[in-house]
């Protein structure tokens, strides 16, 4: 095993999830190891107030593929993802929540789908959330679709796989993680969607509610709409991707 050369990077935003980290990381390892042992699990702690950090440190003592990054204060989930993206070394970056509602057993399905895409998004089936969360998500998805013109069905699902090369062009802002597929598509990237399982939260509590998704989400949608009209796809500036097309040298 060579932890210096990962093929896949799993980025986990962590905020007060001490009871979920051990089984979650074990499930991630179980899902990836039949494919390769060359992966890393990047845990970005967003200033947790419980024992999440010490739990992750204990896990890292046994497996150097586990990486702990810590924010000096709570910056939010988008910032946690951005921090993980900046440190990720794998060719494919997998994101998921740390509440164990996403099932790591779906990871092989993401890896299969990304062979023909730049980004693969999960669509939660039979959601195990309260009716309030399900209703607010449906409304939010419809508003985002209307304002951004995009067709991602479950923008609130953080379970995704993306090619790392795509992430360097992303703008970073609070709420960015909800618009990742749209931002990538606006840059000319190939985005696809697959159905995934969804489980009830068995430990801890959700940090989201209607109030912190309402007005702020609407403002974010308007900002993303403006950005979509002004974005310049970097991979389409030159005649050939990667800048390999050159004019012939002038005759001497």
C-alpha cells in the first residue's frame, strides 16, 4: 500500500459527528479496497465541539490513508469541501456527508458511471428524512431549476464523484456545494446522475433547517444564474483541450 499515490480521494466535511466517524470510515474502506488500496479519506473538521477530532486522530494512527484537516472556526460545509478539494490528490474526488445517511456501498456505482462523465451526482431514493426536509428540498430544487436553467434533480445531495481536474475552476462561496453540478455544467463539463440509497440518521442531529436554506438559498440561486451567463469555460478557449494545438513556426 502506498498512501502517497492515491487514485481516489474521499472528502468528508465533519461537524460534531464523533459517533459516526468509525463506522463511516470502515464502510468507505470496505467499499474501495476491492477496487484499490490506493485511496485517501480526507476528513475536514469544521470546528467541531465534540470528540470528532480525537476520534479521527485515533483512526489515523491505524491507517495513514486517513487525513485530518481542521478549520480554526466554523466556516460551513462549502468551505469544508473547498479545503478538501485543495488537498485532494486522487484523480477522482468523492464527496459525501458524514451523517451516514449516504451509503458508501454505492461508491462502486459512482466509479463506474464516471468513466463516461466528469461529475456523477446521486439522486436519493426513498429519502429517510422528515416531511419538512423533503418538502423544503423539493421546493428548493424547483426554484434552482427555474433560476439556473439546470436539470440536476437532487441538488441537496452531497454524494458525488468528480474528476479532480474539474475542481480547479470552481468559484468558492458559502452554499457552493449545493450548486457544484450546475457550476461544472456551466463550464462545459459532462454531468450525469444515478440513483442511490438513503438511510435515516442514527447518531447526532442535522445542522440544516428551513430558515438557513430559504432566503440565503434564493440569493445564491440569483448569483449562480449571473455567473452562468458570464462564465468562461477554460477547456474551450484553445482549439484543442490542453493547449496542444499550435500555429506552425514561421519560415526562416
